[in-house]
C-alpha cells in the first residue's frame, strides 16, 4: 500500500472505537441483514447491505480499496438511513447504526468527502442554526401566531421571561416548516390542557445538531457542548421534545457528554404519564382504525414502543391494528441518516412499501409521533397513489381532547392571520 493510503487508513481506523474495529471482524456473513434491510429491498447490490459494507470497510481499514470498490462502499454507506434494523437481526449484535455514523465521521477526517447534498445541509445548519435557512428570530413565531389565532388557552412564555419546571423544545421542523407547525401548536395546547407549566426558548432555541452526528460532521461534539452549556446557564432541568430526531440527538447523542440527557423526554413518554395520572382527559371519540408506525429514533434506537401505543389505545373509539413489521422490526420510512438527500427515489419507494403494509392490515390511517416520518410516509402515499391517511399522533390526541385545534383549523386560522 502506498504511504498516502496507509496514512488514510490509519486516520479512518483511529476514529473508530476498539469495539467497532472488533465488529469489522465479527460479521458471520449469514446474510440476515439482507433479508430485513429496507434499502436492500430496493437496491440489491452487496455493497448496500450491512454485510457488504462491513467487508469493504474492513478491507479499507486494513489494506485500502481500489477506486471502484471505494465508490461502491461510499454509495452503500450514504445510501443508508442508519435505521438499525441490521443491528436488531444480527446474530452477533454488531451495533451497525452507530458504526455507520462513526464511519462517516472517520472518512471525512481522512479527507474522503461526503455527498455534496449532505455537505450543503450541514453548512446551512451551522450557519443559520436550522436546516431551513430561516432567521433565528422567527423560531418562536409559531407560539405568537397560535395565541393570536385563539388556538391556545394562554400565551406560551419565553424561558428568559418566565423559567419553568419544563422546557418545551419544539425543534427546527415544527418551528419553521409551515406544514408541521401544527405539531408545536398542538403540543403546547395539550400541555396547557394538562396544567403543565412550561416555557420555550423561542429565538434562543438552537438546532439540536443531531443531523451533524447522522452525517458524520467533525464539529458535532463542539456544537453539542455549546447547547449543553446553554441549558446549564439557564438552569434547565427537564426537556420535552415533540421531534423524534431531537430526542435522539438530545437524549442519545448527548448522553456521553451531558448527565442531563437523562432528563430529556419525548412527548409520547410525557403525555402517556399525564394520561395515566389523570391530568389529561380524552373526552371525544375518534372513530378510526389506525396502524402505528414506529420511528427508528424512538423505537429501535431508544426502545420507546409502549407509551405511544398506550396513548392510542386510551383514545375512545380508536382501534389500533399492528402491521406485520412493528416494534423492533418496524420498516424504516427512509427519511433518516441523510438518505433522502442522497437518493430521494429510494426513500419514496421505501415509504411506499410501508404504506402498502398499512393497507394490508385494513387500516384507514397510519399514525406516527415523528414529524419526519410523517413527511416520509406522505411521499409513500404519493408513490403508491394510495388513499391511506397519515397523521401525527398529536392530531389523534387533539381530536379527543380539544377538536378545535385540529390541523385543518390551525392551517385555516394561520392563513387568516396572514391575510388580515
């Protein structure tokens, strides 16, 4: 091997943990990952599967790869949602989704660039503090608009003006995406209905930086430490997030850096407890037959399976049916890990498979507590020309607790504000 290639291999290996280096040798070549991988179902090349990537990465670290095989490896690595299904079915339990994220970081550190579409988004996040390239001062406008539109019981206080026992961390998508601001509005209203005292950071709320970790950005740790310092300075003890990606970031990715990560709750965990404690009353029937889609960041990555199901089962009139692939075996919608930025066609096909699975069990709607999955599954509906409805879990709760804050009503009142 040429000296340059040796140095490159050393840099790649140097950023992998000892366990991960052992995992490169541990693959039994059984092919179980190929049976379950939702990406391999769409692109049946060996380099796409976990088995193929492990073999190529092992050779890259030990001996180097010729250019053609290196390109195969890079395509397999980035044409991957890091959903973790291969980890679940692996007989030796190789922690693949953590390995793929760390490998992406290792490659960048060795001078091997990631796909340009991912690089552009990462630069946007670091420059604008959100992936939408929106002004930071607009981050809390959803709360102001919701109060002015009569959708909330009281104004949502800013933390700097009224610190509370709970911080609601809305995240970039619910703050800036007009199609998903209903998630933030409904979360705030549900917390108010349950009598929870909470505040938001508004224009001080940062991006969680989870996408930096997903795509292997070298500055993830430094960016995470900035956010941790912010939370510490403000004395924030408990954080509730309505975004599965933010939960994965603040709870899981920050865990090695911040003891407070244990006090980050996903909204489904928080609402489930409020219902059990009798603080949130589900009053109105919601006569639907729905199936539940487990987000990878909540399910496989954090084992949050029961709280969202208990919530759905507690809603009067609602019937929950399970898809063949659910809980730890739930099929990924394809929106994670930066996959859609690299190959949107495969993401659409993956989501289409999931919609067909929902149809097969007689559901009229798919419900998920992840706004990214919500958007991904909508692509699946378009891909299959299905009549299946896709709902965020908040919508089911709102219909039972306070139907006047349904998505359609939020959209109508927001539009009215903009025209008056």
